[in-house]
């Protein structure tokens, strides 16, 4: 009778562990009870002989298989590293006392029962691995979203805020001599502030997890450059020309990603003009069609009061990501971005963008 009770102790402990996990719905805490059950099973296996208590070993092994799968699936890694090997060993050696044979027979039986134990571990490990991959994908998507948001804030909000600063400085100097000019400057400040708020609203909407991605507004592109250049001329005092051939504009209507990148590049280039050459008399934004794409040239003359920037903005340490991020975007589309001195203390930025259209060929109607 005592041998029956002792032989059934590991099975009862394993059954209690499974029942407790089902009742409390906390499968992550199974590792330590499973390790205890495995140690009990190994102890009874090492001391057992063929007798009335031996019939407990098979249900005990079945319960340990369930615990192996559950622990591998739910328990922390630092805990399952101990519990799972003990349970696998307990399942593999449970028939050893029942075998009347030598070392080879018992080793063969252990190898045979090792297979279902490893299978149970694999069953638990597969969904765990899928969850880890899903979390990694979600983390990568969040990092990409944060990078996109930071670029939006830098490209658009910084452009509007720099315009506000310039207009506020101009209004301060002309307010006493010509109040009407100060009123115009305040109107431009209001417009730039509203643009910055609109960009912030769009950024916040992107953070809303319930927002449908396809329902978000399209980013500005080449068709909006005319308004951008006009606003820049009014706010900065730098006469800026936009040379955009109609055929190039038509090409960009079928290449939205390239259009958005071109718009961002122009925004960043004009912002740099405002920062580094605030008194530049003239600037030019020019699109030149090339085979398979378009070249974008943004040039500015030197400032009237200070020379143009002599350091390569692609290698600057401060000021945010700016042009380095835009260069990465251009390269992602298969293009290039270069910038450097132009003529006498001027600056020129040249971007080559391939235009891959998304226009689809209409299907032919059946005759």
C-alpha cells in the first residue's frame, strides 16, 4: 500500500499543478511546480521496482508532457531553463524500472520516450517564437513610425517655426517706422503658425492606433510647391523662382512617393537658406527632366551680410537629421542627393529621383 501511495505521489502533484494553473489562469507560474514534480518523478523512478505502484508512471508521464508544453510556452526563460530539462529527463527515464534488460535496452527505451518530451517542448516553443516575432515586428513598426514623426516635425514644423522667427524679427524692426509692414508680418506669422498646427494635428492623428492608415491625408507633394515657394518669398525676402515644366509635374502625379520626397527636400533646402543665408537676394528651385527620372536643383546666392555656408550640410553635427535623412530617402528610391558650394559663396543642392509610375494599363474588353 505504501508503494502505491509513494508511486502515485508525482502523478498527483503533477495533476494538482495542472488543475491549479487552469483554475487560477496563471500558466506563467508553472515552472517551479513542474521542477518539483520532475524531481519527485526522478526520485520515485530511481527507487521504484516493478510492483503495484508502477501503473502510476504512465499517467505521470502524460501529465509531465502537458507541463513541458505549458512551461515552454508561458514561463520566463530563466525559470524554464531548469524546469524543462528536469521534466524531459523524468519523461525519458520513467520506464527504466519496468524493463528487464541491460543498459542498452533501458537506453533505447529512454531514447524512445525522449521524442514525445522534445515534441511537447517544440509544441510550446512554436507559439512562443511566433509571439516574439510579432512583438519584434510591432516594435520595428513603432520605431519606423517614431522616425517618420520626427522627420515630419523637422521637415515641416521647423520650416514654419523658422519663418515665424524671421517674420517676428522683421516686425520688431519695422513696427515703429512702418506699422503696415508689421501688420503684414503678423499675418504671415499667423499663417505659418496655422501650418505648424496643422502638421502637429496630422502627426497626432498618426499616433492614434485606431486611425485607419488609408484614411490619413496624403502628404504634400510637387503640386504644392508653388504655394510653398510663394510663401517663402513673402516671409524671407529672398526672391525665389520655381521652374517646373508641365510634363515633369504630370510625371509626379503618377509617382506619389517621389513627389512627397521632392517636396520634403525643397522644404529642407529652403529652411537651410533661411538659416544659413537669411539675406540671400535670390534662390531658385528647378526641375530638369532626365532619362528615367528628374533632377531637382535648389540654388541660392550668398547672403548680403554674411557668406553662404561653407560646410557640407550632409555632414553637419547639429540641426537634427535634416539633409542626411533626405539623402537616405532619395537613396531608398534609387536616387542620389548631393550638396555643395555654388559660384561665389552660394549653395546648390542637386537631387536625382527616378520616377516609377503607378499607373496601371486598363484591361481590354472582351470582343
